[in-house]
C-alpha cells in the first residue's frame, strides 16, 4: 500500500491545480449521478423476530385499514368546556384528507376541557412524509376562540424539524479554530478543512448511488455526516501535520508529500478501514436498518480517507513551503521531543489512569435501555404538549396504547381475551374489538394506566403475552409503539454479546495484519473497551440521574436501545484510529533507535500534540450534534464526545505509552525488529 500511496502523491503533485479540479469534478459528477439514478434515503423499521412485528405483519396482511400509522389531535381550553359540535367541522376536514381511513369519535375528559381524536392512515409514517402533519396543521388553523391544539404520533414525529443547526455550526467553527491553532497556518487549516468537506460530499454521493439499488436509512446521512466530518478532519490534520514535519526537515514539497502519504496516509486508510469493519458489526444485531445505517456511516468515513490521500498531496504541492508559518519557512530542523511522563513512570501512570477510567465506567452497571416518550421533549414541542394534556385529562396511559392483533378470532375466545384484559390491574380501558370484513382478524386497543416509558407498562405487556393471551385460547400478538420499543430493547440486549465479540474479533484480526503483533492487537482492544465503558458510564449519569438530566436541560429518561450499539461500533473504530496513529509512529521510530524506550518515548512525544488536537476536534464536532432534538443523536453525540475525551487523555497520554513501555522489546519479535531497521535504513 505504501508504494501505491507514494505513487499517487507523485501523480497528484505534478499538476496540482489540474489534479484538484479533477477531484472536485469527480465528486460533483458522483453526486449528480447519484441524484440522476434516483438515489434517495428510505426508512424501513422492520425488525424480524419480535412479537410486535408479527402483530404489524398480521394487520398488514389481513386488516390493512388498521395497519397504517396514526396521529392524535388534542384540543384543550382553559376558559370553557369543549363543544363537540364546534369541533365537528375540523374533524370533518381531517376525514377528507388523503390516506385518512378513519377519525375516531371525539373523546372528552370528565372536566370537559380536554378532548382528542385518533386519526388513522392507510400508510406508515415514512410513506406519508411531511404532508400528513402539514395537512393536520392546516385543518386545525380555524378553531373556536380559546381552543388550542396539539398533536402527537409517528406522522408528527417524522415531519418534525430541528431548526437551524446552531450546535453543529458551532462545533465546526471550534474545529476550524483548533486546526488553525495546531497547524499555525490558515492556509494549512483551510486545506485540511476543505479536503474533509469534499470527503463528506463524496461520501454522500456514494450513499446516493447505493440508495439507488438498496435501502439506505434516513439516519445514515446524519450519522455519516457526524462521523465523516470528524474523522475526515482528523485524517486531514494527520497528513498535514506530517507534511509540515517533513518540510521542517528541509525536504522538497513534492518529496514531503510522498513521504506523508506513505506514512500518515497509510495510517489514515488503515484506521478508516477498521472503522468501517467495526461499524459493520452492527449487521449481526439482526435489525436491518441499524446494520444498514452503520455500514453507510462507515462507508462515508472510508471515502473521506480516500479523498484525503488523493486530494491533499496536490494541495501540498501547490502550497509548497507556504504550508508552514512564515518564521519556519527558512529553517531546516528536526524537532526533538521530551519523553512523556507515562514513559518515565509507566506503572504509576497505567494504574492511575485505569483507576479514573474505572470510576467513570462504574455507573454503566445501571444502564437501562428503553425508548423515551414524548414527555422527554421540550415544552415547546407539540408532541410534549399533547402528552401533558392527555395525561392530565385521561391518564398517562392514553399516550401509549397497546394494539392486540388477533388471528382468526372466535367469539368465545375473543370475549375471554377481552375479559382477561379488563381484569388486569394495570389496564385503564379496553376498546371494543374491531373485526375486518373477512372476519379472520380483529384488533383490540388496550389503554394502560401508566405511561409508555414506565416499567409497569412493560410488565403489563409481558403479563398479557404470558398469561392473558394463552388463557383465552386466542392467537393474538401484542403490538403498537409501546410494545415495539420494549421488544427492540430486549432484542438489542440479547444481541450485544454476539455483536461485541464480532466487532472485537474483526478489529483484532485487522490490527494483527497491520502490525503483526498480537500484543499490540490485544492492548488496543482492551483500551478501546475501557473508553467505551467510560462513555457508557457518562451517558448513564447524564440521562438516567436527576442531576445529569437537569444539567442537560432534559427529562430523566432511559437510554435509547440503539445508542449503545452505535456507540460501541463507532467508538471501537475511532479509538483504533488513534491507536493506529500512535503505533504506526512507534513502528517508524523502532528502526531509528536501538533502545525501545527511546523509540516509544519519541513516538509518543511526536504524536501527542496531533492526537490530542484530533481528539479535541472530534469532541467539538460530536458536541455540536449533541444539541440535536433527536434523543438518538443527542445521546450518541454526548457518548461519543465523552469516549473520545477519555481516549485521547487517559488512554493515549497515559495508559498506552505506559503499556508500550512496559512491554518494551516484546512488542515485535527480534526478526521483526531487524526487518523494520533494515527497511528504515533503505528508506533513508
């Protein structure tokens, strides 16, 4: 690979201006082609093997009128009791809207100040798009004086917008400031940032092509953008810093570009490949859209790395020595580095850092998986307003009804099932069974006493499945959003061991191939797991404790089931990034120095500033995404930022240098050491 990267840098450096335009033209053509072939992102939330999916499948097959999504329109008034006659024209407008199958009769609270109607559709929220919400908002613009409206449900959630991405923009500005501070050159920072953005654009172009031939989830662009931007800037920073280092030694810009691509470029591609492999481990979860989103995000990261090793050599050749600050352009020096503290006191550094990491990871033992409900949204969100009004007027359980899909119902078993449901202590109300025209399917809606997020509601779902349904003799499946969220959490929890083993195993194999040292592979895996455990502890404290939630300005809530999966896959790859940067430099220095301590200390000192800066940039990008209104993105952003912080401080500054120093010349066999020394001598 090193020869190919060196050749690529030579080719791109001969005509840098033409090469730059060629890359930009290729990216534009890639995006334009993806749009032309019809590439579009589409969500398919099918989860095989869970009972709520079986309920959905049964309704889609036998009772399509009941298989679509639904929205709840809530009316409230503080001044007077609501009049059904006054609201009838509004409901009539809603009944006539496209894809609306039924509008249930208006239900009014005991005090008469809250009422709601359920609007059922013949399509799911993804197919309906934003039009369903817009049409409901249009129909409810002219209400009687003093009446307010709020809405909830999947059509409302899917059409929600987060507004202007202030957090993401702030994170990007911080990243730019850090680039300038580290590289000490506006031109160098501009090249690095521009290349990263071109890489993300190219990654999106690739995703659009992929989306033209297979389903790519709507979450993929956000996740890919978050990872691609952070990783792309990191890779560009790594190559640019190495270019500056070679220029300081007095090398010609084109020769420096070849050397940078051969060393730092190889590290970037290796790291990106491991990110892709790690995040592709999501495929073993058995949840298709999760696996597809992961692979898509990993693909964007890999494309960013490819763009960096292709475009940056041209920019390096074009910039020449102007890539350095003015005061450094006439000097020719080899910078020396002081030995880091961790290489001087390795045992103390390793134990102290491990103790702090363990303390951060300890709260992860209480990690609870679950789907936050609408009460965790901001008070300005219409879903939160609808939740609060329904809970006050009818009880919290109205916000999370259970839907029982009954196959081939018999009169006796259906009556027995209904009676069993009504007898449960956690059931507030059981709606009358609704049969399809063929009489081979029925739907029973059950209103729990507690909200969707409560443990009591999940226990109710389990009791219905384990006791009530079997006792009735009916063939029924418990579905609906509330049951589905619990089923998904349970499935994810059961697949985590297999998923973790797959990711760790594949990463170990790739590291073994890259560095030919099982000790380095195992060390990397252990430290990566430590960073991930610490991140799990942080999100547990941040979202599942009252103190943490209040600091973030959110409601106390469980962790979205997909977040730990995404975090594990992403963090294992990103942590390996920094490990690859460090170990690659150690491998280079190994041939220069006869004493392994000097080699390790030099490599750690030489990469400390760049790895710390790269981590800070990644943290800034991730914290920008942590401002997103979507709990999945918010939790993922905070978790990733905290893990990177642990990795670039406790792990890369203390634990890794200490462990490398303690292992010493056992890192590579003697034959390997001689081979590296010979290769270095030939390269000089």
